[in-house]
C-alpha cells in the first residue's frame, strides 16, 4: 500500500487506413508501472497510429500528448482510492501514511461534499513531523523517453536534407531571359559575349532577331537580306546564332537564315 497507486487512463492508437482504433489502457498503477505503460503505449502509437485518413494523425497527436502528461487521472476515482487508502493506514495505526494519502486526495476534490469528507478524515488523523513523499509529483523519466522518436526523426531529416550551402550551383543559361514588355532595341555590352566566331550575311528576305534562342522569345528587331552580322555564339543544337550588327543590335536569329560572308557583299548598315 505504500506504492501510492493511482487510477490512470492511457491512449494507444492503431491506424486502419480508413479509420483509427483508439484504445483506452485503464487501471490502477503504481508510479513506475504507469510510466512503463505510458512509454509502451506511446511507442506503439508512434509506429502504428498515423496510418489512417483523415483522423489518424490527429488521433495520434492527441494520444501522444495524453501519455506524455502521464495519462488521464479521473478525479472521482483517485479521490476515492486515496481516501480508502488513508483509512486503511489509519486502521493500521500508521498516521504518517494515512495523513499523506488524505492530503494527496485534496488534489482530486471537485465538490463541497468531497471536500468535507477529506477534511473530516484529516481531522481524525493526528499530526506528525514526518510527511509522505508524493511519488507522482514531477514529470518523471517517461516523458523524455516518449520524446525520443521525435528526436530521431529530426536527426534523420537533418541528415537527409542537404544544406543550402552544399547544394551545387545551377548552370547559368547563356540566352537572355525574355525581354521587358516594351520593344526597345537590345544593344550589346562590350566583352560580354566572348570572342567573335565568324561573319555571315543574312540570306533570308527578312530575318527576325529575338531575345533568346527560340521562337517563344520576344522579337527585338528584324534584319534585311544581305545585312552582315558577327556571330558571337551558337546554341548547343546549332539552330540559333547570337549575332551582333554594325549598329550594335544583338540577339538570336535562326542560323538557317545566314550564309557565309563574301568580300564582294560588303557591309550593310
């Protein structure tokens, strides 16, 4: 009887895909037995509680919180249990234990009648210098043990998720991003395009200059047939050429619309 039992209700959840099975683990426990049972129920819930929708995760969290707090302690049941224990110790002429149990019963008093019963019992027990240590005071060792799965999950996530400073740099596109909404002419920046590759002439009657290597990019200008351009770079598939004209206009044109430059062609403005 010195184990100071309590009436405790713990929760354990099992996910059954479409519904959750919430079990009540209820009984009279000593403090150590209660903590062991709470850890077992919580670990079983950690493993099996999440696997139902939509209620599984919510039921799991609720059960873990209840168990983490030591379970539910019904006031009426525990008051009656402690009062009965105090009377038994008083009958055995152990007033120190009797008073300790009666004092602990006051924490579960909810009505005036219950309070008068406990106070009447305390009045029958002689006072003593010795006091019964409440074994249920404080969180106990079970709370941090129940949180270990959360720490393991956090450590696993930190190991799997790459740090931002360790991520490889993304390759930069050589093409310009789509130009602004207005239609101003795109001009070149000296030295920004690398060495000149070749000089070609426009073979098409009218060749469109775009802001990037593709028909989806905005039209920046158009070149007349025979216009001489300097090819700065080619797209990886060779289908688009980045060109520079004598007036400083630059952009991407269809490489099929260019032909080799000849001396007799001259340079058109």
